[in-house]
C-alpha cells in the first residue's frame, strides 16, 4: 500500500516527539520545529520513521516547504499541532492515493468548529470557489506530480501576511494544471487550542486577506473581497465597519503589488 508521511510544523522548545501520540500519528512523519537552533534527529518506532528537523528559521510556510523537501515518501499530508487523526485516517489516505494515481493533490475533510460537513458530498475535482474553504491539514500531495509547487513564504503564520497560504497553494496548483481531487472522508478533528494566527477582525487581518486574494487570483480580487465582506459581516461588524475593512483589503492588495514589483525588479 502507498506509504504516506505526515508533515508537521511546530514551535516547541522542549520535546516535539510527544506530538506523535497527541495527534495519533501512526505513519512516517517529518516534524520541523522552529525552536531557534539547527540540527536533525531520526527515530523509528513500530515500523514508522520520524525525522525531527530543528531550525532557527521562522514562518509556517517555510517550515512546510522544508518538511516537504525532507519527506522520504512520495505521498504526504500537511498537519497542524491541534489536529488529531482518526484511527482509520492513514489507511483511508493511502487508499485514496491509490484510487487517483494521476492526482497531484488530494483534499480530505477535517472537522472543525466552523465546518461540520465536507464541502462536497462526493469525490470530485475541485473548483476555485471550494478551494477557498480548505485549510492546510486537509491537503495531501504527491510530490512527484506537483513539481516545484510550494507554499508562498510571504503568507502564513510568522510571515508578512498571516493567512491564505493554503488557498494560494491550491489556486497555483490549478493554474499549473495539477489535478486536485476532493475526498469527503473525515480523517481528523481539532483539539481545542489557541490559534497561532487569528487574533481578531482588525485592520491587519483585512490587509492580509486583501493581499491573499491578490495572490490567489488578481482578476477576481474585487469579487473575492466583496463576497467575503458580505458573508462575514456579522462576525467582524462589531469591530470594524464594512467601508474600513474594504479599505484595508485594498491597502493589502496595493502593498502586495508593490512588494512583488520590488522583489522581481520591475
């Protein structure tokens, strides 16, 4: 059966091995620990191999890209430190990869407070609208079919913009013609935990959201921004006005455009 590795990024000054038990990881794993030093250890238990890479680098997307490069299996799934897998998860992930040998990315269902049902009822190729509803631990990839595709290091916790890295990743996969298939199987749920990036609906939140939509699909920027502001108005309305939130999203878009021009020497 197709081997699968879990790719986990943490910030833990002590023992990152305990996540294997806490998250019910029963397969190979790569743990990238942003702990301020640089070294590597390897362990094997019950036939499962674990690589622990300690790094002084910061940034969730950088850590995920590092884990992806270290993984010794072709098929991998991304993980957060508050995701606990079901006992059947890894056999279900392996079986799905075997059913879709031409899929570069499979997206599974992780239950969380804001989503108790899969975004599709049946296994299907994903469209861009539904890609916006996905978060990183639902994404599994086949390295041999995604080529150079990686998470944008300018997005995600610890980066210039604090969110949207998984959606940008999926949108870019679609642009490159990589097949992305949704598998409506619940593989995990969340352990109650304080978010590492969400601190409220403030100006920086909307600035990052605006930059993220620009990175995802510039031609759709206005519609993506408008639909978000309308759908989430009850959540952010007590903290910031619709007009102010939109202004910050537009600011984020312009900042990102300027950053890209500067980065690329244009």
